[in-house]
C-alpha cells in the first residue's frame, strides 16, 4: 500500500512517492533521469536527455495561451543522502521508507529528499494534466545540484525559449526568493607523514550536533563537529600526550558536520586524562551553544591496544593548525539587506588518509570578489602548510532584479489567495537561478516552494498542507501569465 495515496493533491504525492522508490543521491542519477525521460515518452511530450542526465520536457501552451511568454519550471533530481549512524540503509539501491507524522512526511532514519523531489513531483503532475491553463512550458530537471550545481552548469540552454523561470527549490512557504549567493567547492589537500607507534588506542567522538544546510542554517549558530574535534585535540595536548592516527568528519560539503571522530594512541594515564577532559569540554560547549546546539557530546573511549601508523609530530601540528585556522562559518553579513549573510564557508568533509588530510568546503557569497577572496584565503592557508588547493563547481550569484515583470504578478496572486503580501527576499543558499540567469539574457526568475524542515539531515520533514497550498498557488500563477 502506498503511504501517501490518500493525500491531496493526489498526483503530486503519487509522483513524490514514486521518486522516493528510486535511488537518486548526487552522482547517482541515471535511474531517475531515465524515469523522467520514460514519463515524457509515455505522455507524448518532447524531451531532451543530455549526457549529464539532465532532462528537459516541453509542453505546448493550453488554448488561449499561445501568445503568452514561455515559462520554465525548474528543479533538481538529486538529493542529499544522510542517514542515522545505526541505519543500514543503502542509498544506492534501497527505496526510502516514508512515514507521516501529523502534517509532515518524513523518511525513517534518512533524509527525505523533499529537497528537491517535491519540485519534480509538482512538474510531473502539471505535465500530465491537460485540463490546466498555462503558457508553453519547459520543465528543466537537473542533476547534481547538491554538489555544486553541476547539472545546471553543464546544460545547453540553446533549445530553451523561456522568458520566465519558476524555480521550485525553496523550502519556506510565504517567501518569494529573488536572489541568491554564488558559490564554489573548495578542496584542500595537505600531505602528511606517518610513523609506527605502539600504545593503547582511544576513540574520540564529537556527536549530537544539529547540523543542517550550510547556506540556510549557517546563521543559526550551529556548531561544526570537525572544528570542535580539532579544538579538543589542540586543548588536549596541554593535558596529555597522544599521537593522532585517524580523523574524519562530515559527509557533504554543503551540510554542517554533525559528527566527527578521531583515533589517538596514548598511555593509560593520558587516555584517562582525555576521558575526564571530554566531560568538562562537553559542558563548556553546551554553555557556549546554549539555545542553538545544546546536544553536543564529546566522548573518549578505550579501543584496545596495538601498533598503528600515527602522524609524525610535524604532520600532526600541521593538521591541527590547518583545522583551527580554517575560516569556517559566517565571514561577513550583508551591509544593505538586514539579516542576510553575505559570505560564509562550511568545512563539510574532512578525511585523514595515508597520504594526506583532505578538506572540502562550501564557499558562498553574494559578492563575487568576496567569494574569490575567501577561496584565496583558504588556498593561502593550505599552500603555506605545504598543501595544494583546487576549486570545483563555481557558480555565480543570482542578483536581485529591480524591474522584474514576473515578481509583481506572483505578489498579486499571493495577496489574493493568502490575504497578505509574501516576503520577497534574497537567500544565502545557492540556487540554480544564477546559472540560468547568466546563460539566458533577460530571464526573469523567482524561486518558491512549500515548507520543509531540517533539509540535508535525517530530521528532514515536508509539510503536507503546505504542499497543497503551494500547488494551488503555482497553478494560479501559471494561469495569470497570459
């Protein structure tokens, strides 16, 4: 039995549930891309499926809308794959296990993929319904948005004729997003040397953090588990002697790390000293993050005894120096839009391998020069310590358009349906609008979506009632563009 079959709008939730049955994490989108292409073929709609697995589906204007400007409906097919530590879910082959809690849909022990599966579901429901009134539509569903907007960057927009873009990748009903930050992925590689060492092993774990989206939640004073782990290791050096063997933290560059772990080798007394310090350090952090991330827990546990490769003392110092001086978090607030983060960085994935320490971060800014300056700062830190630096997935900011023709229509419809004005805002998180805005001169863009909570985490939830309201709003907006 389908979990969502009794929810309204039925076809939207039907397609959303169908999508959750198909593994579609970033970098693993061939199956879901084929599903979309097969859908278009079955409905008799023209479709382009490119070599990156992006899918574009075209639908002609309904009667009376032949002369209306073409509208692009746009979202992405990939999702962030996060699961609880105890989960055995395999994102490469297992369907998500959906549940309903009051007004919310969730997935058991994993991310839900409401970001951005609901956009795809909206689009498919519109494409199949020939009773709706709308201009000519170009439905553009991209791949690998979550790892740097790679699909949108690779897409050939030459076949597209759209004048208006409705991006369906926002997570707050009542807001119309009219601009976003640009970004890039910053990759640091710091070579290290090891030496054999025999002693007792101690596992250090930083856990219990809230995590979250590195754009949308970067201003909520949530802790970065990897940065806290580095701080513990640094402060712990003053209390006990140890040698660092392993270190890892985070899973995605655009998700604030919720957990980080290290393995150190130390004598019995030094290990016990670290255990005791972990308790007081936990209390210190909980006070520092009162009201924003109070579940932080740092533990040190005995993990046997033996011989392990550990970092050479010079390499260990370089690793800790790198992590402690990494420019993580908010770097600058916007000077002309209240409460908007202008520039930020999230050290999302850190991994110590036999060859090097790798650090991968999401760098964001609504100012291009500030984005580049922050990348240069990370490069300087990395190269000063003997490492190498590179960037991936660089995408532009989507600048606020003062003379939008689309936005006033959407504001008017919203006010009529909701009885109040929507909030028109610029967002710090990256949206694909910037790339389409850059590729298609004069494209008029607005982003919207239903309420979601805790995206990019295992607590992700999608509001059922909001999905329905935004569906009705979306259809009315399309109806008005004539």
